[in-house]
């Protein structure tokens, strides 16, 4: 009964509402009616059953999406492949897959994730391949949650060492069974702890409340510990400095113990006596073993060296006495066998002096720096050329740093090119060291003039003129900038209406730049609006008003501000009207409106009942009258039920809250039912 009713509605709409003229074309005709409805219901495990009432296309395309409604649609002239296993058909993008393409009215979709909601939509089409033509309006949708199970399994580590434990975790099922169960904390918990003696592959089988099952496996690799050794150490003195540890095998491990850091032992931290050194090695599997040895640390004398005073290069030789305890030996540049230091022999610079003292087989040393001063060596590197419009900048290039700069247009170590003017200027760098010695050096700076840049007048344009080539700057080869500018093109749509200042910048061979500015006027375009598309009855007319502009050009040849449209010379159907209007700036714009001319007739489906529906067309409410109790059903043009009212006797009213358009009225009684097309104006 339900199928016959929907078929009657489809036939009624086809014969009473639509009149689609066809022109000769290589493309197939677009279907007139969408699939009337689609129903998605849970099937077997991980499956959903689909059934649908076809439209008038030769075939239909079913698109499915997991977790969200359909967001991608078929494109005319494109062939799509359906796959009843979700994800195997054509992917339209964003997870929208084709799951069916055919002429039937039901199918089963498998390969679904249990517990996931899937959305489905049906699209009627004619033709094949490049000839295909899809109807993508008024399509029906439905959704349901797939039954079944979708289980995941994880391990805290897939690679462990002998004696380590690993946590195995499964999710997505109601009950679980692990195997092999040997070494597991439980065989039926979702989370279990395993201590495998060797590499083991575990299997977990999960069952949900509906009896659907899924099995997953994972392998835990068990690695043996590495064989680690550490060679013996010789005794060291406490003041020998840091001691690089070695002898650990395999190489690449880590030494640790008291006083050990990054494989280096500092004997002063553990102090004299025996100190245990540990060597640990981690193999490529992350397995660790450790070896231990003891190193003996001997005490040493405590030697100090007082700071040396700096001397000048012309001072006489003198004996060194800064070392303690006394009686040791001095070595270093400029020091002779009698511990006499000669500045002239040492030369200008800082010299390291070492004091050595030995006691009980261990020695200690102390070092200090003795500096011989000379006049500072001052240099001033070549200054780069600059431009007349360069802002004042700090001078640099003098060495050593910390001196002062003097010369034309120099103040506070800053040089101002605009003050100096075009030409070459000598700059002096002066430096005095901490010993009061001074020296200077000079360098020349060149100030270059600026290029002469012009920017000729720009044309006045409209907001929709499009790209405007920029070539008015001189000399050629510069760059343009400003609102709506990209490269050497001005984009009117990006800049928008108004007056915009554009800048032309040019760099000459000396890399000196100058700019010129020019305004461009972008006039606004008219805002042309014919309003929303309209539907009228065949015996009515509608006036299309173009608004207030300078000129008008209608697609029907008229040049007046408004035109009147009726069925004369046109008949029934949907007609497109285009208006191109210009404003006082001679800028043009356009708008399009579609006018549908409808017969506005009533059609009675079943002559076993009779009823009256008036007025038709109606502007507020429509009245339905008959001589017995009845129900009313009202459907929009896409076949969607929008009004259902029961328990009416003799009269019913509806329609005040309906939008303008064409609707199907169905009246049902105990004796039968009938239908009529009604039009809201």
C-alpha cells in the first residue's frame, strides 16, 4: 500500500507539475524526480541494509559517509564505481564513498565499523560515463548505527628484555579471551600483564553483546641481556685532573660512579682511596647489563700561584717568586733555567707561566698568565658606499672596538648622509687601550645621489574592470605597491571602490632608491537585484523591477526600468531573465531571475471520494470541504511531508504559514483517498 501511494505521488508530480522541454544534446537528460525515500536499517554484524523508492532516473547512485552527513555530490559527465564494501567504491572526497550504482531498489553495505553511525543519500541519474547526468536536488537521506564490533589492541612495548613485563590492552568488545594464557595475569581481562620468556605472539578474541566477534594479534619480542666487561684501572693522583675512563666492552656504554660524568672521572670528588667505577651498556634492543671495577686515588701536594702583574715590553728581566710551596720550577715563554722572566724575549702578548712542585710521587701544578703590553694595533676597514636618503647610522669597522669616530657629518659615532651631502668623506677611528696607549686609522665613505623617479597619471576604472596593467613608473624596472597591487597589476576587485594611492619604487645601479606616488580612482558598480525567483499561474503576470540606474538592457530586448512577464508567447515552464544596468559612472552590473509559469490545476486521483479545495491558487488559507470525517496530508515539491492533520469533519483550513510555491494535497477517508495540486501565491 505504501509503495502504491508513493508511486501515485511521483506520477502525479510528473504529469501535473513539471513540463521540461528538451533540446538536442550529447549529454543524457537529467532525471525529473529524485529518489523518493531511502531507508537504512541495521543488518548482520558490521552491515546495514538499504532500501529505496526510485525516482525516474534509469539508475541511482548511493553515497555513504561515516560519522557525518553527505558533503560531496556527483558531477555530471563523471562515471562512479559503487562498492558494497564500505570504502571500496569511488571516493568523492572527505570520506564520501559510492556504495551502490544501479537500477535496483535495495542493497546491503558491509565492511562497517560497529558502533559507528553511517549516513546515506540517493541520487537519480541517466546516461553513462561522459554522458551521465545527475539530479542532485531533492535527494533523500537516512542514517543508522552499524551493528557489530570494532576492536583495537595495544601493548606498552613491542620489544622487551628477558625478565621484563609488558602490558597488553584490548578495547571495543564486551568479553575477551587471550592466548596463549601462560605467563599472563589473566586470560579474560581487557588489560593483562605478560612476562614472556621468549618472543611470543598473543591472540585476543573479543565478543560484543550481539555475539559479533573480532580477533587481533600482536607479537612481543624478548631480547637477551648483553655480555658486559670492564678492565682494571691503574692508580692515579688526586690532582691529575679529570681522567677519561676506558676499558668497558662492548664500546658505546656509559660509565657512572662517584665523581663520574659523561665518562670522565674527577678524582677530587671521591677523594683519596678506593672508588668503584660502574660500566653499563644498553644494546640495540634496549637491554642493559653492568660491570664494576675499583680505581685507587692517591693524595697530592697543594700548589698555588699568585696572580702576575702585567709588564711593558721594555721592562728589564726579573726573577719569578709567586709559586707556593717554594722550591719548585717555573716554565713558559721568556722564562730561563734560573726562573728569570725577560719581557723582551717573551714579546707582546699574554704568556702562560706554569709552576711545578712534586712530593711523595705525586706532583701538582699551577698556572698563571703574564701579559706584556705594547701599543694597540688599530685598523679601520673600508666603509661601504651609502645613499643620500639613508637614515643616520652607527659607524663600525674600527678595531679594536670601543674607540670613537670623527669626521664630516659624524656625531656620537653616527654618520648622517643627508648632512654630508653627495661626495666622498674621510672618517677617522681613534682607540685608547686600558694601558693608556692610543692609535688611529682612517677610511673613506662615498655618499651617492638618488635616482629621479616619476609616476604618470593612471586611468579611472570600475570596481569590476578586473586586472589593470601598471607601466607608468619611470625609469622602468621598479616595483609597484599599494591597495590591490600584485606585481605589475592593479586588481580593482581587491582594492574596492574609492581613490587609492599607488607607490612606484625604483633602485638604481648603486642600490639607491626613490619613490613616486599616483592616485587611481575606482568607481563603484551598480547593485542590481531582481529579487528571489518567482512562480505565477498561467493566467497571471508579474512585474520585474530593475531599480534606479542610468541604462537598462534586458535579455528579452527591453531597455526600460521594469518589464511585465506572463504566459503569452511562452506557455508553461521556467524562464530566465537577465538585466544589465549601468550607473552614472558608466559602470555595469547584472542580475538573473527565474520565473516559473504553472497551470495551477487540481487533479483528483480516486473518484470514490470527492472534496473541494478553494480558493486555488490561494494567498493565505485554503479551505478543504467534504461530507465525512477525513485526514489531510500536504507535501512540498520535493515529496517531503510537511503537514498531517487528523480528525477533521466536513471542513479543514491550512496554508497561512506556507511559503509561496506548489504543493500536493492528499485527502484520506475510510472510503478512499484523493489528491490535488494547490498553489500558494
